[in-house]
């Protein structure tokens, strides 16, 4: 079964982006249900579509779930930069539970 992809849209030089990127990189996303892999995307990259750049350029950091199971991309609520890593993991699982109706 394919993992779902958690996309972090961020920007070089953004302290909030760097902090969230570090925290997400330090936690084990594979143990979530469903399992998730992290993809970090620089919003200013030429590989990012103009639509995405326009949508998120002033909003980064933004977390989006690219779900193969739900067949769509879903923007997650804004996460507090103060969350510690273990709480961030719980926050992600709570959002996944809501999206996939897991109890």
C-alpha cells in the first residue's frame, strides 16, 4: 500500500518554515495510520506551479496532505510553531483521523 504524502510548502530563510521542517524531519511519520512520507517543497522553486506559488507564497509554512486514498490534496489547518515534536505527531494523527474517519 502506498504511503500518503505530507507536503510542507516552505521558503528558504523563513524561521517558522525551518523550525517546522526540522520538527517534521525528526519525527517518525511511518508509524501514523495511514503511514505518511514527508516531502519538503520550496515555494519559490521553479518546479512549483504558479497556482501553488500564488496560493501559498504569503502563507508558508503550509502543510498539505496529498492523499492517494482520498484522491485529492487537502490543506491541513495551520499548526502552532510552539508544538513540541511529540505533540506535532499527535496533531498530525488527529488530522488524519478526521480526514479518514479513523477512531
